[in-house]
C-alpha cells in the first residue's frame, strides 16, 4: 500500500510540474513590465491641453528651481502651454532623484500626469547617467538639468498630443497668386 501511495504522490508531483516548462517564447504584452513609449502625433496644436506643475519633489532647492525654469523653457519650445493649476486640464507631479552610480551619478525623473479630477493618466520617467566624482547632486550642471527637462518636456508633449484637446494645427494659408 505504501508503494502505491508513493507512486500516486509522484504522479501528482509530476502533474503539478508539467505546467512549469519554459517555452522560450517572449513574454506577452500583458506581462511586459514597462509600457510602450508614447509617440508624439505631428500636426496637432497642444494649446488646449494646458498643464500645471503642481509639485516638484526630491531635488534640493537650487536644483529644483533650475529644473523648474528649464522645464518652463522646454515646454514653451514644444508648444506645451503651462497655466495656473485651477485653469489646467492636466496636473503634473514631478519627482527628481540623484543617486551614486558607476563612474558618477544617475539622475532620474518621474512625472505623474493627472486630469483635473486628479485621476492619474500616465507616469512618464527616464534616467540619465552623469560622469564625475562627488555627491550625486553636485554633478548636476545647468546643462544636465536642461537635458533632463528637455526629455521630460518631449514626453509630456507626446502624451498631450494624444489627448482629445490636441486639435489639428491651423495650416498656413495657401496662395495661388503667380
């Protein structure tokens, strides 16, 4: 009888393991850890898709101020309209983090995009490697913060270009005069 129970136990164990085979197939879209990047639509105006940066956390005072200024400049160059939070269609909460990395530091940003009802619609993020030695925040130059702000503004503009407020841009008037 004990041999029968051992045999039955072995069959149950093998049946349980039968679902653990590695098929070698790539993971499905449902199991992917990171979402596909948002692609910016060309030929649309972002004027109606207004934003407000309601918070910027993680950076020390001087870096926070420099990043805010760089972000405002980068938004303007991409047609992203920043306004007061009460008037904005989208609210942005930004986070900056600097940490030691091999041969320097890593500067990471995360921007959560919320609608006016405060429902999060997207999380945008990226990481930048900086070369040098010393404290991670001390490696942040105006140029590096400007590069991060530029990438951040690109992602925000891409997100906004896919929202209902992004309308076809007015085309220049055609002239048929000779």
